[in-house]
C-alpha cells in the first residue's frame, strides 16, 4: 500500500503549466508524423527488396505483378471498391 501512495503521476518539480503541456503535446504530435513517414519508408523499402528478389527468382511472376501495379497506378477509377457498395450489392442479389 505504501508503494501506491508514493507514486507520483506528475513531476512536482517540473513545469506543469499550460504552455509546457502544449509544448509537450506539439512535440509528441510532430514525432507521430515522423513515425508515419518512417513506417511508410520501411514498407516501401521492403516491397522494393521483395520485388527485386522476385525478379531474380521468378521473373514471370515479378513482371505480372509489376504490370498489375502499373494498371492500378494509371487507372483513375477506384482501386478498392467501397465496402458499403459491396454489402448493398450482396443484399440486392439475394
């Protein structure tokens, strides 16, 4: 029970003013953007490495995937269908 009573949620010696809290919030917010960019970079590099390895191991499959990717990037229609429309069309077909 003594451990719980001695726990301090906020540092009493630190600055807990509104300005300090806003600065901390802005700092965390800017780091979250960096996290998103880092994750996207990691995914792109991983996909690039997989395409490169696939090109050497299975060139026909890599070419087919690349053509499919090109089709999706040049197509102006929706790449992913709206799930609500899919559910509605499912119920209309019944």
